[in-house]
C-alpha cells in the first residue's frame, strides 16, 4: 500500500469516527472533546506525542480501527520522518526481530504533569453532597417533634369541644314539658248536700266517677321500667344493654316501647326528629343530626357524645 492509499484509509477511518456522537465517544474513551477534535482534524500542534499515542491506542481498542498512519503523519509534521507502525504493540512477528518502540514515557523532555489531562482526572464530589442528607434528616426530625407536641397539646381541647357540641340545642331531660304536668281529666267539684231544713225530701245527686274508657283513650304515661319512642319520621335506632351486652338495631316508623328491666342502656338514633319518654320525663327533639343517650334507672336519659358512646359500647 503506497503513501496515498494509506492517507485515504486514514481519512476514511477519521470520517467513520466523526460520524459518531463526539460526546458519546468522550464518555466511552475518557478523552476530552477538544483532544478528539484535534485527532479528527489532524491538529498536530495541539497534541503532545505521548498524549497522542495514548489516545490513538484507546480509540483502536474501543472501535477496532487502524490509526497507525496518524502517528506517521504526526512524525512527518515534526521530524520529517515516519514513525514505526502501532501494530507492533499488538501483533508480534517472530520471523522478524522486534524493534523496540520508543516508549513515550522515557521521553522525559516531553512528559509533563499528568494533571494536564482533564479527561483522566477523577471528579471530586463536593462536601455539601454529604451534608445535604444530614440537614434533611434534622429538618424532618424537628418537624415530627413539633407535630407530635402540637397534637398532644390540643388533644384535651378537642374532647372538650365534643362534649360541648351544640349546648344551645341540647334538650333538657330534667324539665318535663308544660303539658306533662297538667292532669288529663280534672275531677269536677262535688256540690255540698242541701240543708235538711230547706229541702227535706231532696237527695243529693252523686257525681259520676270519670269514665275508664276516656282514661284508656288518653296517652298512657310510661312506667318507670319502660322507654317509649315516638318518631316523627322513619328513623334508625340502635340499643345496647350494658348489663347483658345485648345489642339490636331496627328501623322505627311508629311508636316503639321496650322494657329496661332495671338495666343500663345505650341508645342511638340516626336523626333527632322524635320524642322519648322515660322515668316520667318527656323529651321532644327536632333536629337532623344523630342523637345518642345513656339510660340509667337512677338518672334516666342523659345526652352523650359519639366518643363517649363508642367508649361505653361493649
């Protein structure tokens, strides 16, 4: 192969390397981009011989190309003579005596500090990379501590607000309605008997007792051991016997009565549009929110909150 053919082959090889992304080649071979451009464009003055030979060997190994004639052109540029082929570093010919290559590392006049090769310098990680996780962990710990302390400080106030829910609309169970104290059938006063001197033959007319049918027609008062529930509209009810742990749920459309048997009860309603009678007390409520009561034989019905209901529920 004559000199012209070698130059054409070298130009084709360099064109093949230029078709690849120069950034990708730089990342693969660890050769700086400006050094690659100097090799592609044959800028011999921009490279030292020791660096150029090392870069060419890396490219030959990585992409399986022949760049031997590049060094020959480099030597012609500076020394006007050809340099030995780079193939001698890879292929040994036993039939021919090996001519030792002039090692670039022995040329002390051209060797400089390796720190001039930026592509081979390891990247130093900034110190703040190590400090950032510690700072983030400290901030997270402080946030968790403040949240825990705040939630613990305000939790009693939350229970007080639940207990004081709608104090104005809470019906008073101890005060019966006005109509509960009025007698249903007041007895008529019996007229005094006439004097015997004025009407000796006239007998006093006895006052007839109140009719038992009328008493039955009136609304019966609940016994001490029963609870009467009169819904104003269809309502869901749950009752729990705290002594026997008996629990039942039902939908009430009409007046419903059940015996307490002297036990304690938890009673819950889906809404408050209803009236309840227990222990001689009459409670009338008109609200859309749920109602919950604790019944005891001694104190009767007591309005309770949802948290108390769940706590007392077995």
